[in-house]
């Protein structure tokens, strides 16, 4: 397991190294690995160079902004490795106002774009076309939405701890218009956030056609004379809350663009096509009118700097980011997908959930639930179900379909090429969220939740980023503002849900806007395969889906009743006849810390089935904290040999949980090496198999323990590390 070499070896960069300002504070002589102990890295905003520089730093990353003669980032460093991130100066942002593209800050006169010397910075001059520095202010991070931890989640601070910097810019020829650039830097994370506010205190409306909220000329990560089809990107993660149409980071990213830099004439690539400039901007619009006395906020961009190319370490860093900036994703209730709204069936399943320890019921797709039904009698019936569930300590919610359906020509998104609906939307046809139907839909859902007291929304077909060329929809003016307006509508609704403690299952990447969980990653038709194949494929999904997500951020699936076909061989009903398959799903899902949509009409059908469910629910709850902790991926399931994962958390008394599966027909006896570095252990570890007696094992210089593991045929074993 590759470690964070810089902090582990105690690399300390002295003041003045690499031509840096002499006022730099010396790094700790033996810095702790921030993934194990982040307390040594508090965020700070400092003033350097006799007030000419403002610096955001936390001992892990550092961004230095020269504010005289104008504001521009002149240094961005990875303090964990000592590497420079920045090679050239760019504006802090770009805005297009009333058809005119204007840089915000920046400095001119850098003689070579390949690297940046301090002496060059001193000689650089103001860009006369730009908005110029006016003032800056610092402070503590403020919450971007209301959130109070209720249950099931980690006890994390909200808002996250850290510091903020805001820099105001103006122009003499645009009186009353102030561009504010905001930065956040976080305690204990190599993470920085950035966004822009455009304030109009002038006498007339202004039009924000588009913007670039971040532009960085970064050190190229690959040099080649000839252009290639796929370039290596810099080792930095870029993500914004302007995300849609994707249950993964890559598929949901629509704002981070890596582009060529034709001004970088000394680059190796002969055609000057190295993608070494980051631009963060919307793909369209926002084409927003900003009235006098009002302001417009862009999306937020998050920049996570990695200290290693190791996939596991990068995943741990990314998952640590989510636990910090969206702590609601650590909530991980056990839930059931009920395929009925018959009050008698609902009450039976509520009683079953209470009896076995399940915590939530979602009235599933196909159950008959209609959250768009505003009839008071219907809402009262749903409220009675919620009241019954709440009285038994069970939260109740349901499923609603949004975008992946057709409403009608007057309400669907309009194709800009044809002027009519159809033929271009992500799902073929889709309603426009800014149509009369769309605006009414969100109001109906608000009414439903306020009236009934439901606690969960599973929102399928969420906004997929469709544009709309209609000029008659009340929620947007035309094509250029349609994408932004629809994104605002759905994210405002999700924030409304989050503030009311409504749990959000959303099959797209809306975590930064309040969603709690998305699919771990699976192909739906695979749940119509025979049961034994579902088990292996399910475990592969769990293994693959926890690299970039914490266990609590994903859901998987278990078809208690038929789903997508497959017949009797694909389902668990009757449950009492398939206890082996039921147990396999329970163990691997709970063991990974990933909850499943157990979809059917009952949790158990016999005392033996009930006892099985109780056994594994109790097991999960006993070890819940460590099972919800991050994973070290040891061996991916392939059906031919053992596969295994290791949960780690140096902050717990149970610092590790080792789970090994054997899918074969033969028992396995093997000596395995257990990497315990990320469990926070270095010399010895106490390890016990199951609930047995703990034994002390020595660890080698890499933090690994060696132990004999015996796994029965088609079985599993588990170990607790202390």
C-alpha cells in the first residue's frame, strides 16, 4: 500500500525554497499523514509581503493571491509533495456581461508560460480591460444549506471547519457592479472551494451571459511532441454542484474543461494542444438577468489536490472530502422497498421492520403511490400510513418519477433544432421543469410531504440536463437560460428536502445539493439472472462502487419478488425456501456497509426467515460504525477464488473489519497479508475471528499483518481488528 511519502518521511520545505517569499512558514519537521490524523492541518488565511499577498493555506495546500497592483493567483502549491500546481498567471474569473467578455483580476507580462518566477511576478502589470481589485475580507465558513444531524450519520461539524476569503472587484465604467470571488479552505483536507457572485447595485438590469469561475494554467502532467487521443490529466480532482445525468463523478461532470493553451508556446507538443488549462464554466448560459439591488451566485467548484497516484489513497481522500463537505451522505439507514400501498400490507411490513430492526420503508415503483395526487382524502390516507409507521419508530417515504417520461407538447422540452419536442432529450422525451407542469410538480411534492409527514423521497429520472428552446414556459425565457433555470429548480427543491430532514435517494450525482444516496452501480436487468449469479455480480458491484463513494453513498438491490423478468430462479420468494441466497445478500450488503433495496411485499415469511434477518441486522448494528467506514479493496470478486475487503477507521476502537468470501466449492486455507496502515496501526494489532478470542499480531514496516485464513466452501469469515 503506497503511503503519503512526503509527510511520512518528514519532508520540510525551508523558507525561500523554490524561490518562494522569505516570509513562508516552515513546514512541520515530521508532519502526520493527514488521512490518519488531520488535526495538525488547520486552515488559515494569512497576509504576506507587506500586505501585497493574501494566502490560503492549511499545511497541505497553499494558494497565494497577489492583490497589488491587481488580484491574481501567483502560486498554488501541493505542500504534501512540494510540487507546484500553477505554471502561469490567469484572471481569477471571466464574466460576459451584456455581450462583453471581461476578465476579473489577473496580471500581464509573464515572459514564458512554462513556469513562474517571483521576479517575473514583481514586474507584471495590470490588465486594463479587467475588473480590478477593490478590497478583501476573511471569515469562517458558513453553511450553504440548513442541516442538523438526526440519526444514522457520523457526528461531523456543520458547516465544516475552515476559513474563507472574498475579494471584491470593480470597474469605473461599470458603477454599481461588484464581482466578488469567494474561496474556502478546509481544516485537515487538501481542498479548496471557489465561486463568484455578481452584484448589481446600478440603476438598470444587467445580463450575465456566461462566466468562467475558475481558470488555472496548471503544470502539464504529460508531455509529448505528437498529439494523442487520451491525455493524462493533472493529479487534482475537480467537482462542482452543477451536476446532473450521472451516478458517477465522471458522468455527472459538466463544468470542468481541460483545454489547450496556445499562449504556452514553449510546450513540448508541436501543435500546442496539451490540455493544461482548467476552465470551470457552464456548458450553456446562464443568460441570467440581474435586477438592480440583486445578485447572482455561480455554482461552487471544489478542487481536491492528491498527494499520490495510488487509486486507494486517492479514493480515501475523495471519500474524506464527501464526509466533510456533505456529511448527510454518512446517514445509512436500513430500508425496505415495499411494492404495495395497500394499508393492510403496509402495516404488516411496518410491524415486520420494527420486529427485525429495519428503519425505513420506501413505497416502491409499482406500488401505486402517487405523490402528485393533491386530493385531501388521498393525502389523509397517506398521512395515516406515515403516522402508523412513525408510531413504530419506522420512517416512511416513497418513489416519484420526474424527467424520464412524456407529458405533452406544451410541457415537454423543445428541441432547438426543430422547435418541437422529441428526438434530442436524454430520455427521448422529458418534461421541462420550467413548464407550467414542472412548476406545479414541485409544488405538489412539497404539499405531499408537508401534509403527510413522509420522510423519504426516492426521485427517479431526476433532471438530466436537458435544454429547452420554448419561449412560453414560465420558468425560463428561452434556450440559453433553460439549463440553468431547470438545475436551480431541482436543486432548490432538494435543499428544501434536506432542510426538512427528508432522506433523498436520487440516481444522479446531486450530493452537493442535498441528496443522500445514489445507486452503487449496477445493471438493472442483471437482477433477473439466476440467484447465484446475482450474488457474485452484486458483490462485484459493491467492490467497484466503493472506490469513489463511501459505503453509505450507494444503494444496491435485492429482488425478493420478480424484477425485470427471470421467473422463479431469479427471485427469493418464497423466502423460507431460499434462505441461503437471502443470507448471502444480507451478509455481503451489510458487510460492505451498503444498504439494499430489498424489494417485495414482506421481509419474512416464517420464524426461520425472521430469525435469519434479525441475526444479520443485529450483526450490522453491532459493528455499524466500522462497517460504514471506508474500504480498502483487497481482491475483486471473480467467482474463482477468495475475494475480500477491509474496513478501516483509526478513530474507532474497532479500527478494522476484515471480510473474506469464498465463492468456490472447495474450502480455502491461505496465509493472507492484511494491510493495516490506514487503520492507524504501526507495531502490533489485536485481531479476532468473529466473536472469538483476540490474538496479537506483529506488523511489518508497511503496517501489514500476516494471518492464516480458513474459509469454508461457498462461505465467508470475518475478523475484527483492534
